[in-house]
C-alpha cells in the first residue's frame, strides 16, 4: 500500500515542482544556473580626475554598494578627452555587470555633437541603470579679477574681449558649455582652457593660470569658504540651497541662462536585465537614504534616482538639447 501511495503521489509532487519552478522570478532562475551577482569586485569607471563632481558622486554610492552587495565597487579614474576615454573603455567591456560607467552630461550628451567620430554611441552601447545626481555649477573668479558681479564681468569682457581665460574639466564638459552659453548670449569672447577634471581646473584657477571657472559646487564651495576664489553666481535656473546668497546668472544678468551637471550609472549594452534591475534597486535605495542625501548636500549634489527607462529617455533628451547649442556656437574640439 505504501508503494502504491508513493506511485500516486509522485506525479502530483512533480507537478507541484514544475509549478514552483515556473513561478520563480527570472532573476532567481538565473542565480540557480550560476554564481550570484556579484561574486567578485566591480569596477566603476569615472572619466575625470579624483576630487571632481563625477568622482564625488561616485564614491559614496560605490562604498555603500560594496557594503550591501558584499563585493568591492572600486572607482577607477580614467581622465581625459572630456570623459571619452572612460566611456569608450566601458562601451568595449564585457556585458557581465563587472564594469560600470559613471556617465556624465559631457561624454553622453554633449560630446556626440562636438566630436566628428567617437568610438562609442551613448544610446546604442549602454544599458542605463539610474541617474544618480545633479549638480549646480558656480561661476567663480580669481581674486585678481576686478568684477564683483556677473554684470561687472560681462562689462569687463566687452571692454577687453578675449582677455580672460576660463578653465573646465574638458572639452564638452558642463563647465565648458556653461562658458559657451555665456559667450553665445553676450556675444563676447573668452578663451577656454580644458583640464582633465574639475579639481585640476580649480587648481589652475588658484594658481592664476586661468581667471575664471564654471566649477561644480563640490570644488567651488571649499575654496569660496577659504576666501581663495570669489563666487559670482550659479548656473541653474533657481538659486541653490547650499548657496542661497548667490544669484543665478539668469537673474543677475542673462535672462534664460541655465546649465547644470548630472551623473548617472550605466552598464555596457546587453548586460542581463536581472543585473540591471538589482543594481537599480540597490542604488535607488542608497540614493534615497538620509545619510547619502547629507553627504551629497555637503558636496553640492542632489540625488536624482530614476528607473532605467527614465534615465535612458533623459539622456536622449539631453543629446537633443545640447546639440542645438553646439551647432549654433560652432564648438569644436580643442
């Protein structure tokens, strides 16, 4: 009798097992077939030098991902060419989730309109994970510059066109295009000097190599507090919470002026959706934490978590937006 009961029970148990397996999420099934992700360190490529906006946005997120996922998320700085070097490396990396890109407005939205040939396509070659942060730019000048306001600066530029140099983190960076936008709106000439990141550009300003920088808040605020540079205005449409006394460039002198930075997390195209979803879920959770918000606020950053689809749509809209200015201003690689 026991044997008969076992024979009758076997098909039912098999059916229940099939139903159970069929009901498992794709991610769970994928994990059953191989090692769980991540099972080794993950590289986060940053296209600018340590200390700049992209680096500042990446490091606290990488540290927290290391803690919650149990593997090191290592920031790998590969500065140069306005972020193109790191972006190309990421585009050519394996689609296994172990190389990620901290993408920027420069490499993903602006450079495609500046460079005639890039070895990557910002839409085709990447799987967006989430936008991470936005950052204001602050127009700061060397103390030797007599201008005390944006109006003073524009007047000085009109009196002595081309006499002031402005530094940026590279051709096509938000700092560069902030200057291009000012030139375009005022019809004045300035000389652009690109560096390999926001920190080197600020160093050049402190050393007197350039007279002004449209710097990220992360690099500008410490030097402003130390009295080593003078802040004139912020580049965003509204005043910044961390710098409430500074006017916007729009309200100070140029109505309609607006430019800002953003930093997001991406993987090479064709990275498994289960990995994208897990990274999105964990990163969005991190970006929503009070601890991360405080860290970002102190660095002049604002968390901007999104879905992968929303981030992809945002990148495409930014490409369209900035291509118009690049073409109108005739921006070319230096």
